[in-house]
C-alpha cells in the first residue's frame, strides 16, 4: 500500500484528544514534494500513534510536538 500525507494527517488528527489531555499541541510540517512509501498502513499508523502518544505523555505542558515529513 502506498502511504500518502493524508494518512499521516489522519493519524495526527486521531490523536489530538490525547495531546489535549497532556496540554501539548501537534504540528505537522510537510515538504511540498510528494512523498510515497510502501508500507503496511495498519502497522505504520500503529507505530506513529505510539510515537505521538509517547511524545505527548513525556513533553512539558504547553509544548509543540512537530511531526516532520521529509524524503
């Protein structure tokens, strides 16, 4: 399956309530160049969700967590 930026945005959006709970904010920083990767979408989203939840849990309140997408 080809993963596009919409899949990443969806995953970030689905975890906003967790960020709110820990009083942090996610920011998605995407390059203008399209990036396509072949991954198991379910496992990729599972791993990204884990990274986002850990970042939210262990970041200081009122901080920004930037998700950078680069080739």
